[in-house]
C-alpha cells in the first residue's frame, strides 16, 4: 500500500520510511507561525515551560495582522507583548506594521515555505501553503508554544481525499469558485481530519494565486490540509521568492484514498456561499435577487494581485452603486505597491472604493468594515458564520473577486458575465 | 474523575465564532472570554450556566478558527465537558491541550436532551443520564490524555513530568 503526498512528507519529517493513516507520529517542523490573536496565549504557555530560547530563531514567524494597525488599547497591549517576545527571543521573521501583510499572503511571498516543508501555524488558514506542495496545518496556541520550544509537533497521520482536476475554468471562474464548488459538494465536515490532495492535468490551468485561495479554504471542509502537486508554476514561484532548498514529493501510484473526485473545471460556474456556512453554495445562476450593503475584496483567501486585477478590470471607469460600501484589502504591502504601480488603486478610488492597509480586519468582524444588524455583505473572505463580520443579525455571502466587484456596481449579487 | 451537570444542547457545526466571537479576542483573559461564551448562538448561556454543566453538540463541533480562546472560554464559563458526535480537528487538539475534556459519543448525543442532568466518568468514558436513567459508553481517554486533562492542560503536564 503506497503513501499519499501528505503521508510521504510526514514520514520524511518523522524519520520513518513509511507511515499509515491513523498512525501517531512526531514530526520535525520547518516553520512555526502565529499572529497577534493567537501568539499572546502561546507566549504565556511558552513562558510556563521555562525555556530561554525558541528552538530555532529562523523557523518561527510572528505576524501581527488580525487587529492591526492596533484597533484599540487591548489589541495594542497584545501586539506589544508579542513584539517584546519577538525582540527578546530574536525572532528573525517578526513583521511589523509597514512590513507585514496578512500572514498567509506574506509567508509564501517572503519565501519562508517551500515544497516538502512541514509547517504549523496558530491560525486555521495555515493550510494555504499546501498550494506550494508543503504540508501545512492550523493548530492552537498551546501547540504553537510546544512547537516553538521543541521544533516538533505530534500528528495523527491523515487519510486523504483526491481531487483530480481536468479542463480549464471559463473566463470569470477562479480558484475561489472551484473551492466553493468543492465545499458545497462535500460539506463543511466532508474532509474532517483528512488531507485534500489536488492533482490532475487541470492544475496547470490554475495560477498560483488560484491555488493559494483553494488550499486556504481546505479547512472550511474540515480538512487537516490541502495540498497541490508541484509543477513548473510552483517551481517558478519558489525560485522567485525563496532561497530555501525544496523537495518535491509525489503520491505513490498505489496510494490509497478514502474517495476520488473528478472535477471538470470547464463546467464550474461562478459560485456563492450563502449564510451561514461555506457549504451552503449556489451557482450564480441560482442566486436570485440578493441586495447588499457592503462588498469586501481581500483577505488571506483573495487579496492577491490577480484578485485585485480582476476586480479592477470590472470596476474600471465605472462607479459603485449608490449606498454600497466597497472595501479593498491588498494581502501584503508588496501587493499593495504592485497594485499602485499597475494603476489598480487609482481605478478603485475613482470608482468609489476605499482601499485599506493589509489587515484581517473585517473578515473576522475585527475592525475596518463591521456590519450592523440586518446588513448583508458580499465578501471574498472565507467564512460566513453567524456574526462573522459583525452583528449576529448580519449576513455574509462568500464569492470570488469577480462576483464581488460586479455586485459592487449593481448593489445586488451579480454575475460578472452580465457586467463585462 | 467524575463530573455532574445540566446539559446545554446545540446542533451541527457549532463554530468557534459563536463559541467566542472575534470581537472579544483582544484579550486572552479566561474570565473576560467566559463572559461572552456562546453569546451569538445562545444569549442566556452565560447567565444560566453553572459549574459542572455540560455542552452537547451534534457533528463538527468547534469548526472554524484555530482560536484556543474557544475551549478556554468554555472551560472558564464552568463547563466540565463537551460531548458531540464529531469534533473539528483543531478544536479537538486545543481542548485536550487546555484541559477541557471532550468526548465523542453518537449514542449519548442522540439520547440526551437539552436540560437533562448527566454524570460523566472520564476514567471509564461512561456517560450517565440521571434524568432519563440511561447510560451511554464513550471511548475512555488513554492514560496520557487523562494526565493532560488532570493537569489542566499540556504545558502543565509537560512541566510536571519534566
């Protein structure tokens, strides 16, 4: 019985020739990550252990991104605490406001993850880096503390679902639509405890930004990780961003999967997840009339340059509908600058869109775009739980940047095909 | 180790945003977090919950964010145990690591109603429904996990065993 891609990476990091699903192993970590919400708890736990130093100053990354720039005094205190910790422990990869970005945009951009790595992060969307062919998963603050102390983490080896992608997505269909389609198909616990492995000739038709956005939402199907095969596009991305050595793992021919899904990308329609779960999906053709109050384009799911380009393409020389608040969040400072140089920021501002500094802000109802009771938002973010973006009586509709931008022009959920 | 309490029962996919909304994550103080536990799904929870009470959910309890504040808030609210058919994996890890006992038991979830009084034995995995005079069997914790829970979390457990 062969191993899946994930199992091979875990076996190599546990120093074992072979692992099987369900086996408990201890794996060496290539990176331990935390943010301003989860790191304070991890620091408290780390200090209780009583060690002076983290296991490797180059293999810990701390990114204050959730409530930054500090939204209130309490948030400022939390950031101060982790900043002091980072300085004291000489953490190489601490990224202050001004250098930072939303962690899951920033970490790959800084070249801190490469194919074959094992990464844990005290943020559930750490699964994003599976786009690079790494094993990457979200854990809690205590695991982060133990990881910073020992450089190791225990895992139960996951079984896997295999998604064989073929064909090419149509013009306005992005990675976001594909992953929403998949979550709608298998449910929010459809991949519980499992890996989601994305393979097949269709992968070559997906950009790295598409892949990041798909791996990012593996957790919304309950997945332990989402992972893509490594191809020329991956290698090109890695060479451009990193000097780290990488290892390409591929699943064995006879690897066992719990289930195999074949997905023809050419048949996927723009897809929207209705409140209050990411699996409550409808194609754009089934949406009906849904009036909105706010549009959010950005986040660790969809704040990358391609996302901003597609939004700008739709908004160029047009005006957002009267009364609709539209907020764009570039995922990192680098993406922000690139968008500025490409003229996208000008397009947004002229269209009546506000452009924010990178922050998780509204995605989790933190700050910078909170909804009132009864208000509705179309968002390119990743969760639409009750109260996610503000008042428990508000609603979030998850969609691609194209659908979000088209909706900004009409004030209701709109098919980009009808606009452009 | 046995705990007794009244049941607060909820449905499928109780997510970490309703367990502790992100708007309160500007602190990690357990007592502060406990004040807002379950607020967006059950406004009265914090006023009604008493030490020892038990939360029962259906499938995929604790889905969503990796915030450890979720099990911390539940524990600080006085809840002695969470029982569900299945748990989201990060929540499962976080609960054990912070010393919040959680049990997977489909039979118990099907049999228990909101407001029932139950007693949970973590040593044997036995769940006794006092109200209905029925017993359900969950898998008992292996010894090392029982140790983590008895020591109120992974870090204390590591320290104690150094």
